[in-house]
């Protein structure tokens, strides 16, 4: 029995294996939804010019940049912000260069700069950003050679300093490297080389490069509160006024913002002639301010001279028609004397028409 059952089971399995069961027809599933491809990228039209924020317009160029030594970096992570001239109520004043903590790691400082537009000098404010933008091609020194920043670089949120152009104490700061920077015709060190202080002057540029133009469209961060306080303190310091220091500020650079005294302060070197404003800013508001007196001293001397021969005082009756104390050109003194006399005699005529009689000598128009 067992063998029969096994044989029957084998026959049944063989029969079933030879049968082909054809399933009912089913249509293929629809393809998965594919969104339409996005339209081809169309870059925005290029702006005709790169716009920069400005907050001052002056008719006089800023003084030349002072020459000074960069103070040493006080601690790792601080970035150098070069000094520059700003405009205030008393004219140009110097904002000392200083070391500043950036708002966050990875940001670099683009210095502000003056640019000439026609006969007007416009100031463009500085800002923080991932890259250094256009600052007029001005060589501020300390790594700002006119294009970008050669004083250091960010590596993994740590700032490395280029000791070739940056004053760093390698005993305290170890994130350093040394790379010589060549700016056109001279090797740059930590001392300002050129003294041109505005874009459009010798050795500068008025047009940004394509890379600098692209930086203008990146997100920017405004100056920190320490930077703003530093500038406010400089504005209030009389020693930093260009009218007083004649372009050689005694506080040219500091180690910390707002710190204007102590061992971390460097003064400008006596390089170049003394600077004097072409038009004293205080002349209009303070007539007796220093430097304004020559302009006011010349004012009362010139206008009266052309007015003296043109304006004659009134002549009382019986007096000559001209003042003998006034100079007359040769041959004209006698001509001026008889002309006004007929005008004096007809004065009593209206009174005679009214019937008035005058018997005193000299009153009758004879």
C-alpha cells in the first residue's frame, strides 16, 4: 500500500507539472508620474554698476593716508581693520586702524573707501562677508594691498595669519604661515606703502573686478558695535582731526577698538608734507576759527572800492556837487562841478508857483 500511494502521488505531481496555467490578461501598470523638467536657468541681467552704500559726500579730497606701524595682534581670531579718514562736523578725522573680533567665524572685512565722482568725493562703508569685495584698489597696508586680503585666511573656523604682512607674536599665536605678497611694483610688509586715500587717485582703481562685483551680491554683515564705538570715540577726539594733526594723527593704530592710550598705540610717522584743508569747514559757522581769518580779513577790503565813485552822498544846499576829498580822474573834476548846480537851483520853483515870496538873500532863483 505504501508503494502504491507513493506511486500515485508521483504520477499526480508529474501531471500537474506538465500543465501550463495561463492567467487572465492584465494591462501593464501606468508609468510612475514624472514631473516636467524645470525651465532652463536664465541668469538675471547684469546690473549696470555695482552699488555701494554711501553716507558722506564732500567737495574736498581726503588727506593722504598716514604711514604707521601695525600693532601686534592681541589674541588669536582677531582680524585687522585698517585706519581711514572719515568726515565729521569739523572736517576730516582719522579712525585708527585696530584689531577686531569678527561677528562670526569665516567672515572677512572689506574696508570702507572714498571714491571720486566728478568733483565730489563719496564714502562707501565697509562690511563683513565671506569674501573681501571692492575697496577702490587702495593700499591700506597690513594685508589690504588694493585687491582682496593677504593678511590671513580661514581654515576650519580657525584664522591663520600671514606673518609676511601681519604683525603677530608667534609665541602666543601659532596659527601662522609666511607668504610673500607682491603688489605691482613693491613687496608689501606691515607698513603702509602708498598714501593715496581715495579711489581715482594714483595707483587706485574705480572699477571692480568680476570677482569683486560678485561679492557685492553676497550677504553682508554690518560693522560690529565695537567698531561703531571705535569710530564714535575717534570723531570726538580733537587730536584725530586733520585740521589739528595736519594729516599725521598721533593715534594711528591701536590693539583694541576704542583704546587710544597705552603701549598698544602707534603714532603716524612724519612722512610727507603737512596737510591743510582747502576750505576750512568751520569758516561758515565760526568766523574766528583758526584758518578762517585770512578769508574774512580780505572780505571788507575789496567791496567798498568799486562802490565809492558810484555812490555819492546827498549835497546840502549851497555845497559843491562833488566831494573834494574823493579822487577824480584828470579833467573830470571841473566837469562834475557845474552839472549838479542847475539841479539845486530849480528846487524852490514849485514854491514860487504857489505864490510864496522869499526875500532872504540866496532864496530867489535868479
